[in-house]
C-alpha cells in the first residue's frame, strides 16, 4: 500500500531534522500529513495506530523533551524498547511506553492534552499480570517464586511493590522495598531459574547488587529489561531472590521481613518492531 511511500517520507523528515533547515514549517506539514495518513483511509489498510486526545497510562519507562509530535515519534523509533508513546503537547513531553494500546487496553484512557501512537502495526503477543503475589525474604533461603504462564520470549519483568520490607543490616536498621538502605540506587533483587542460575541481571559481576537507571531501593516498582529475551516454556519456575540470601552472604544481620510484589511479564513472539511508516 502506501508503506514504501511513507518510509520515504519519514526518511525525508529525518534528513530535514539532521540538516536543521526549514525545519519548523516542514515538521508542521509532516504532522498534518501523518494525521491524514492515520485517518479514515487507515481503516482499510491496518489498525489505527495514532489516537488524538488519548494516552496509555502506567506503562511509561522514560520521558524526554520533544518540540512536537514528529520529534517524539523519531525519538521513540530510535529506542527498541519503545512500543508506543504519549506526546503531551501542553508540556512538550514525550513519554516512552514499554507496552502498546492493544497489550494494555485498560490503561488506554482519554487525555485531552495528549496524542498516543503505537509503534507496532501488528499486535505482538503479550501477556501481562501473573496471578497472586510473590513474597521475597532476605535470609534463610526464602526467595519468592512464580511460574511462567505460557511459552515464549520474555522481554521485561515488572516487579510492583505491594507490602513489606527487606534489609541487610539490623545495626543500622535499614529497610527498603528492593535493597538495603532506603532511597539507594543499589538494588538487591535478582531473578534465577529453578536451579538458582541467575537470569537477571544478565551481566552481573558476581556481587549481584546492581543498579537500573531511574530506579531505587524504595521505588514503587522495578522494571527488569532483558537485552536478549528470556526464552521460557509454559509452567517454568523462576525465583525472586534477595542477593545476600542467594549467596548466603552476611544473612545473619538481615531483616526478617519480606517484600511482597505483583509480577507483570511482557512476552513478545516477535521482538522486531516494525519500521515507522
Ligand atoms: Ca547482611
């Protein structure tokens, strides 16, 4: 259909962006053309990907500045994790989402100051929410555990804090959701398979205390993103460990509490995002 023509069109936008010439009028024209491209004619071509006056909430992992919709589109397109974006024109904020409208329909709501666009033209196969909650202790071999609900490739694990606390030092009486000292960038949560082989963090240095930009030991949630998808079978058991408990290292002075969480798994059969068209 018009796919090739639009790819060429977006290439021109990129060229214009890098050349910094007659940029504003061109981008204004681009917005209008893309708006029309995603209007009624799309119904006969593919599912609607862009919606004005709407946003996908609760799935944003990063927010950057963008001068306009097209700038936001190009920035999202450069990030392989970006499955959709919200462009808030009142704040000129470009919010990258790790989910798309079809994979998180209940989070797709009306927002008058926003335009939302999915980056996938074909729905990938996603699964969200593992039923129940998982609780992780910090000593005496008390990891949490969960079963994969289906076979596939896991691209992210989201750990959403529900209750409780863990900690690595009774002397200091530190406690937090995911680490030791509160509000620290040091995270003590690791994921293993059923045989306690570490699957996340992927490139750990043996110490197992790791960092993820934008998250702390007191964050309401953690997002573990696999650079290589974790290939799983249905019903496979995985564990959520406190690092000192897994290594049997200085457990004696750890908190006796547990952190309980909800786990949300993102599956994708095809991890290749389609080109912006
Ligand atoms: Ca300790």
